[in-house]
C-alpha cells in the first residue's frame, strides 16, 4: 500500500489546524490525496466531516486501496470517507459541489506551474460562498525560502522536472484573487510548512 513518511509526521498538526478552520458539519473535497493517509486520519479524528478524496486517474487505484482497508472503521462520530474520485485539476470535470472546503496537501510544488491556476479556479467553482480552500505545504515569498531545507527541496524538484518547484505564496494568493478567492490566513506549520487559507467570496 502507498505510504508517505511526511504524511505520517504531519497529519496530526494538519488535522488540528483543520479542526480550527472547518465548519461542522462539513463536506470537504481533497485534491491529490496520494496515499490517503490524511483522508483516513481526519475522518477518524474530526467529527461531522464528510470527506471526498480524489486523485489523478493514474493514481486512483493506490488511493482507493487504503480507503478500502482503513476508510470504513474507527470513524469519528458523524464522519464518513467516500470512495475516491478521479480528478486532475486541469480537467473540467470537478466533482459537483458545493463543498464547504477544498483541502490539498503537498500538491502545489508537484503539479506543473501551469496547473496551479486550474487548482484555484476549479476550487472556487465548487466551493460555496464563504467556503475555504486550504493549501498545505512549503511555500516561498518572492522567491525567498524560509529555510535552507526548503531551498534544497526546491532545487531538487526543479532538477527532476523544471515544471515542479516550491511556489510563492504571493502568487497563489494572486491566483486566488483572480478566481474569486480572498486570502484569509497564512498559518506557519511544523517543518517550515504553511497552511494557506482562502475563502470564496
Ligand atoms: C507529494 S504527493 C502528496 C500526496 C498527499 N496529498 C500527501 O500529502 O501525502 C503530490 C500529489 O499531487 C498529485 N497531483 C499532481 N498533479 C496533479 C494534478 N494535475 N491534479 C491533481 N493531483 C495532482 C499527485 O498525483 C500526488 O498524489
């Protein structure tokens, strides 16, 4: 089964922050769920949460494997984890909302820069007014990294594929503005990560 060490290390601090931001009950869409560890953890930790995980079609089977094995047990009161749906942010076929929240962890630096505008416009299109887009991961500021480890990670990503790389938070916020999302918060998270919170106007 797919497994992410980083996910395991960070899932508790992320769930704690989601508890602070998500209304309850809430219907949430997760973009680029990967191994599904966040999806399982949040639905076991937070009550009254209906969670829809998603992945690119080619990565869907690995995600669904975890949901089949772990996604039906030990759920928090009133919470549920749906079967994963196929979603590439650059596609037009986003799941039908409206969602109270769209969450995505560690995807902005992996998907090509050209896909980022689609992530912001797609999220805005499925959020209810006031609904939140929560983006977790490493972000830079005007090209400046907050830690040497983030700079090294950025260089490593770009050496693998020039389209990948740690993104500027300001750029994400500007893309959000164009898509109808207002920046609400920029939360410092452990290990030089951040949680960018944007709300649909
Ligand atoms: C580093 S993994 C993060 C997985 C998981 N969210 C986590 O935090 O462990 C990056 C994920 O982004 C997804 N991804 C990349 N491009 C994407 C796109 N265009 N649309 C949706 N997901 C994408 C990949 O399939 C991959 O699962």
